């Protein structure tokens, strides 16, 4: 029995260390994959995706009745402004995810009163425009995701102009 104790403890230690490393690092790897799939327009630029189909699913289990717009952001060059213009009479929401896949901010059209709004995403210590609504994060990278509810898939063409009013970009002026 004693001959097995050392290898058993070593095996348990390796298993625990492996599990800890997986729990710690897998979310970052998943976020990198999501940023690559959703960032057709590049980093700090809003992309306006097509509707999900069985053949085209950029993320796991996308909803076929939602039009997605996404902005993979990188704060290493400064804060990023996310401008959202809700579509009248339609449910929409903005969700911000950090590099660890945690949701750090959510707002829907009702909470916004149906009016356009701007959110500044910034790291601690980064200067932001005075009076700006700011979401602070501990990570440089993440994804801003806007969802727009459709009544039927064919409506997306008529709503594209409205979707393109939402944008994201690096903050260049602090006034």
C-alpha cells in the first residue's frame, strides 16, 4: 500500500494542477476564437453579421430570430466608444464581454428609453471624456455584442440601414 501512496499523491497533484489551469485559461482561448469569428471587420470596428443558418453559425447556438452586430475591442490603444442606436419598436440589447468571457455590462432598448446612447469601455487609469458613461474592465480585450430581434428573417434587409447606425471606435478626443 505504501508503494502506491507517492504515485497516487503525485497523480492527484497533477490532476488538480491540470484542472486549475484549464479552468483559468480556457475562457481566454474561447474568447479568442469568438473574437476571430465575430470580428469580420477587424478589431475596434463594428461588424453587422448575416442571420444564422444551419450552415453558418459563427457562435454556438445563435438565435435565428436575432440579427447580431459585434465589435471585438482592444483597449491597449485607448478606450473604445460603443455607440448604439436602438431600432424603434424592436427589442435590442448591448452586452459587453471581457476577455474571460464575463458579462461586464448589459443594456436593452427599454432601459435606454429607445434613445441612442454611448458607452465608453476603458481600463482603470485610462482617461475618458468628461461625463461619459464608462464601463471599466480589468482586461484589454473583449467583445461588444448588439442583438436585434426580428419578427421574421426577411426583415433584415429593411433594418440594415438602422443597424449600421451603431458603431464602435477608439476614443480619440477626450472633450
